[in-house]
């Protein structure tokens, strides 16, 4: 991460779930979830089709943050919350997941 200070409580090598297209097609991240049951982070693209299990990859938290430094704004996203934005440069909005 160079000279940047790591802002997440989770370690940089923490395994997270991400949409493969973030890495292979340069898609931007539009939705982030911090699961309450296992603390897992999930990073999703702005998609109009149904999610497909084959689109999911397991990567390090650091690898996702390195692609999009705006995600540092979500370092304090509580367990059981999600965040979204309407465009690649949009402001992150947050809400608690209702089970």
C-alpha cells in the first residue's frame, strides 16, 4: 500500500468476496457489504443481471482497496451494514441491513 496508512480493522490479507469483473473488466464497485454473521466483506459491481456464483472470486482486502482508494471511506462500516453509490465517483451512502 505504499505510504498510505491502513485504515481497516481487518488485516490487508483478509480474504474477501468480490465480483471477478472488478479485476478482469475494470468494472467499478457500486455496492459493499460487511456481513454480520461472519464479518466478511463483499464488493459488487453495478449490474443489471442476476448475480452468478461464477462471478465471485476470493481476494485480499488490500487488492480491492488498491484498485479503488475511495473504499477507505468505508473502513469503519459496521458489521451488518452496506454501502452503495450511484456512480464511480459518487459519494458512498450507508444503511444497516434489515434481516
